[in-house]
């Protein structure tokens, strides 16, 4: 087949019937469209006990998942169904064990808040996952922080506008290494806490969560097709509050190593 005829056939396949287009796989489609302009590095989190890394696909977060925190944010936990938001994948800031990592105070805010959270990492997914099968999709767990530009979040909320800018910014998702389930089991109870400069600010039991990790996975899968590489920040206890430059945050969760950052 000469080159001209081959090019015509490739063009017809790419722009012709739906069946023909459906037969072109990802590799062929990329070749037909040309190579990418530039490479985007994957976002990864270390896995404890392995030389492999966990590649993050999406970051989901559940809002107001502890009753006392829901109340302090002006919500009624007995009436409100779970709601979720996302952070950009590259909001991840990896925090190694036994270290205090510098964390930059972000722009545009004068009220920067901490929120300590259990994070679960998925190895598989699907749609409409039943609760009793949800934990089958969990690869492991980590300790994390959902850092928040609270003044921006509240101002936009008051204006009935999306408050993504208050949650989704650079370095807003510090996270420790992921511990596989076969090392630590699943987390349904245990104390989670956060201290600032040695003073405990947040403390609660994981069993105080309104929606368990299994329920969160199930509810999320009703709205999105979950996949391997997704991580879920599972909500924070009450007493969120501000930090300033120079403050040191120390997060603790039973069965996981501490996580610590310094605001700079």
C-alpha cells in the first residue's frame, strides 16, 4: 500500500463512523494525533515495605464527616448526606517518616487552617460499589492533612460560589507514606490527633466518623467510577484552627507513624 492511500485510510478511520473510531486503541490514537508536547511527571506516594510507588490518579475529600466538626462549620450532621470535593493531584506534598518538612504558607489567605485526616488509597474501583465489598478495593492507608484557606472558603461559600480556591492549591494535601492493608489492617477505630507547637488541638476516635471508609467508597462510586490510584481524605475532627509561619504541626494516628510539617 502506498503512503498516500495509507494516510487517507487513517484519516477516514479517525473521522468516519463511530465503529471505526472505536476500533482505534489509545496507542493508535496517540500516534495518529502526534506525540505529546511535553511530559507531565506522575504524582506518586511512597509505599512502606516496597520499592514501588503509589501513583495518584485523583484526590477525593469528604466534607464534615465528624458530627462535632459539622456543627462547628454550621451544619447539622443528622440531616446532611455526605458530600465530596476534589483537590488537584499535584497538591500532594510527601512527608517522610521521622522528619519535619517545610510547608509554604500559601498566597491570598490570612486564615490558614489545619485538618488532620485518615487517607485511604484504592487499588481498584468501579461504579455503584456495595458497602460490604467496598473495603476489597482498598490498597492501604496513610495519615494526611487537608490544608485550607479558610477565609477564602468561607467568603466564597457566603456568596454561593464554588470554594475550590480555598481547598485546591499547591501543597494543600500533605501525606505520609502509604501502609498496605496486609501490614496495618483496616481502620474503623483508633485515636487521631493534631498538635500545634506541642499543644493538642484536634483529637477524636475514628469511630466518630459519620460515614465510614466503606460507606464513603460506596457513596463516591455512585457519582464517579472509582479506579486504582484514587485516594480519599476521610474527614477531620472538630477544633480546626489557624496556623502562622513558624508553627509546627504534629499529626498522630494509632498504628501509623507521625506526620509533621513546619509552616514557612
